[in-house]
């Protein structure tokens, strides 16, 4: 009896130990099952792998800055000579051995401002890495938003396809009754059955497209294992007119990163030129040869006989020109991206407004009239099928137009780095 009681207590303790883990494992499900755009952005900021790599690059650049500002370490050398293999090193202690021992410390003294130029170069590269991180936030954030809206569109398409398949399923049941009553021909009934099968195929294809969209968003927010739980809960953004703002590309993170790289290349060019300033190595020496001790100093200076550092200087000049050309390229690309984003946004606004103002409502009105007429025997099967196809196509086009507007607005905000509400 006592053993059973102990087993009972241990069992409950085991369950209690597992319970917090089970609760934690279940916590993300409600969030992912109704995932808002803000929630997706929070998960993306925390888990996105591309952002983590960009942050790692910044940490590496910070480490490079520390190393660039440090002075060269002194070098200690110990040399023993004058050992006679015939007579040996003599008797007595170490200090009395018949050998010449030299202790020497050498310190390299850099000239031409090399350390300052290395620090300046590394600071500019660190600034470029930070700007790269900001540009990754901009570009990868846009990708995440586009993927979120792709998921929203896939959900809408699946809803339309499922509703359409359910409608055909009900229609097939009604058609079978009318066929038995002799109120409908066999050929018309066959057409309805074929359309019903096509509707089921469309519904299954919509599910497959939805799973692809879930997988794409799951990767970006680091939720691959819970991909099938993802459900975008935010509604489509309201269609508004294009913002009338003046946009300059100079404030964009990618342009700022390119500018920082130009500054780094300029400092690197100056560092290459400073190689012509000879560095000096100064040494202090202590020599012990029993019974005497001697001291000495030394200075070493490189002789520019074979190498004048022409290659290093020319390479630095070429790298500088390359960064300047890259800056102009990035400026042009940024300007083109802004123009394209504005054009896409204006087109998406016009298309979306047409669907919301008239097209979708007219298609729904026409479909309702066709259903009523067919139900009362005043319309043939082909006209009914045409009305349903038109409604379904219009519904999908309307959802696509809303998605195009949402994505065009996100692209415009990313291109201009404007936080538009």
C-alpha cells in the first residue's frame, strides 16, 4: 500500500514537471492560428535568419574596429651562442656558464598615421554594416509583408473555392431530384456533375496553394514546424489615394551603406599611401657573457629597394573607384524602385476601386438572378454555369486586386522608408 502511494505521488510529480513544457509548447498555437501582421512582424524580428546574419556581420565589424585601433605588440627574443662543443659550457651555476646569452625586446613604431587610418577605415565599415542591417530590415520586412498578404490571398481563394464546391454539391442533389421528375435533361445533369467535379478539384488546388503560402511565411518568422497552423487574421487595408510626398533616395539605408563604404575605401586608400612612411623597429638588448653584462639598443628601418607598394596603392585606388561606381548604381536602382513602386501603387488603386465600386457587386447581383431563374425553370443550365463562373472569376480577381494593393502599398513604404498609416 505504501509503495502504491509513493508511485502515485511520483506519477503526479512527473506530470507536474512535464506540464509547464506542454503549456509552453501549446502557447504559440493560438497566436499562429490568428496571426496579425503586427504579430508576424514581431516573430520575424525575433526569429528571422537573414536578420540574425546581418546582426552577426555588425558584431564582426565591431570586433574589427577593436583590432584596428590596437598598437603592435613588442617582441621578446632570447638567443644563446658562443657554446664551445669541445670545452662545454663550464661548471657552476647558470650565470657562470660559458655561453653568450642575449635578451632582446623589439617594438615596432608605426608612422604615417597607420593606426588612425585603420581605425577610421574600420569605423566606416562598421557604419556600413549597421546600414546593411537597416536595409535588411527594410527589404526582408517587405518580403515578410508580401508573404503575409500572399497567405491572406490564398485563404480568400480557398474560401471562394470551398464555397463554390459546396454550392455545386447542393446543386447536384437538386439536379438529381429534377432529373428523376423529368424536369431536367440527362445532358444538363451531366454538365452540372462535371462542373461539380471541377469545383472539387479547384478547392483541393486552393488548399495546396494555401499550404505553400503558409510554408513561405513560416520560414520567414521561424515557425516551420507550425506552418499549417498559420492563419492571417488582418483584413485587407482600405484603398486610399497615393501619398503626395517628395522622396529622396539619400536617406535610404542601402544608399547610406554605400556612402559608408566609399568613406571606408577612401581611408583604405590613405592607409595604402601611408605604407610609404617607413615604420621603425626599436630594440633594447641585455647580453650576459660571464663574467660581464652588457647592454645595447638597436633600430631597424626598412629599405624600399624592391617594393615601393605600387600594387597596394593601385589596388586601393581601384577599390575606391569601384565603391563610387557602386554608390551611383545603388542610387539609380533606388530611384527606379521608387518610381516602379509608385506606378504599381497607382495602378493597384485604380483596379481595386473598380472592383469595390461596381464589378464585384454586379457579378454577385447577376449570379443571384441566375440562381433564382434556374430554380424556377426560367434559365438553362449553360446560362447558370456561365453566371457562376463569372462570379467566381470576379471574386478571385477582386481578392487579387486587394492583395495587389496591399503589396503595392507595402512596396511603396519600403521603397520610400515612409511609415504611412
